[in-house]
C-alpha cells in the first residue's frame, strides 16, 4: 500500500527561521517537515526548473525567490500530489507525495 498523507498543517516553526513550515502526517505514522523557502526553491514546476536548472533537487533554485517567502495555502491534486501556494504569488508547483518524502527536512527544521 502506498504511503499517503493524512493531513498537512502549515505553521510557524519552533526555531526562529524565515518563513513557515508545512508539516505532513503520513499514513504510516511518519511526520515530515518542509520549510517554505526550501519548498519554493525546489518547486518542480516547469517555470522554476526551466533549462537553467533542470534538477528539481538542486540547491540552486529559481531566481528572485524572497528569503522570507511563506506558504499561504495548499490544495490536494488528485490522490498523488499537493499544490502549494506561496505569498510571492507562485502557485503552479505540483509536489508529488514521493517528492515530498524525498524533501523531508524534519530532523533539521522542526
Ligand atoms: Zn514553480
């Protein structure tokens, strides 16, 4: 059975970091955390990846991302992904559940 997210909570991190955090609780009991800045920097959409940065896991992200960028909301996309909305107006990133699990920052960010 695939691991699916049970819930996603957008909240301010305990540590004084810029931006906020999406905390995802998964069906296998795991919790992953994703800071807004890293999610924005690793946005998998075509506009962000483009030709100059084809690797979605590259540290170098799209140009012009404000360091204080925050998550404002999210939408479920079918049963395989989440669409995060950021306060810099960006809303085209579709993060698959598999990709979110790969981006887990829980040990560092929570
Ligand atoms: Zn994007």
